[in-house]
């Protein structure tokens, strides 16, 4: 059965800190790994990763995928209170339909 | 450019009742997926619709059914509601490219409470 495990489950940091969120997965016929940020309700798309070793960046956020070791990390540098959210990792299988299998998420709280 | 919209925002029902949730996809998107997110958990895939047909289904009972209309909007129906159906129901839309659904974008969700 396809599975995604995120760690840590939650963490509290101070503004300006750097955080690393982890996502490991087991999926048959892997197609892509996605990161979403969920603040109140709608998860908002951050990154889609399909190739190993290629870092994707967007401002202070970056992410990389290791398809050999089956994990991804999401880094946030110089954290701000607006980064407080649940960060969801999901994997997409190469099936017709491409359902997303999500992890439980990491709850990040950034204190000022 | 309107994003994914869902209605209603909140809903309270009692056990045994039936509920219908609605979703309008992002402009240009033709594929709609539904997810259930219980408190403290990640979203769980319910099913996906494309060309008005259910294309893939997760591990949910037949009480969960859906429909997609010619304008690509979709409904999720849940019959015989149970307390455990209380959750945030998320709709995600995407566009199908070369046989695959591209990046899924989520709506704000419908919070269903079953008493």
C-alpha cells in the first residue's frame, strides 16, 4: 500500500530560524512528489518534484528529492510568522487518475 | 482568474442524513478530485472525475458517490451519514495532459459536522 511519512509532526521555531521538514515515501510506480502549505483550509501548491537531485526554489523555500532513498526535504530559511502552517507532502502514482497520497503533515509554528 | 470554489463553506447534519457538496474547478481545468481530511490527518483520496466518469476511487464505501457535469463542475454525495464522516472535504482540480492529470489545485473545502 502506498505510504507517506512526514517528520517531525510539529515544531516551534523563532523568527529567523531555518527549518527542514522531512518526507519519506513508498509508492508503486512513482510519478512525482508534491509539497503543499495549508494555513486555514485550502492546501496551496508549493513544489512538484519529479527528478532526483534537482533543487527547486521559491524565495526562502527550497525542496529536493532523492528517488534512490525515497525521501524529500523542504527547507525554509529566515522563517517568518507567516510561515506558520501545516506543510503537507504528497506522492503521485503513475496510474490513470493520478491520485495523491498524503502524509499527515508537519505543523510549523514560528514565534516572533 | 477564479480558482477552485466549493459550496457550502460549513454544513451541520445529523446521523443518517444525506449531504451534497459542490465544486467548481479552476478555469481551464477538466479533472476534479475529492479528498476527505479528518482533524489532524492529511487528505485522503475519495475519487476522481474526468469526462463525466469516475476514473479512480480510493478506499471509501459506496455511501460516497459523485457526479461531474458537462461544465466540469462536480458534486460529492454522502448517504447515511456517520459521526466519522465529520471532516473537511476538499476538491482539487487539474487539467489532463497526455493522459495524466497535471498539478492539482485545491479549493477552500467544506467543513461537514455530523451530530
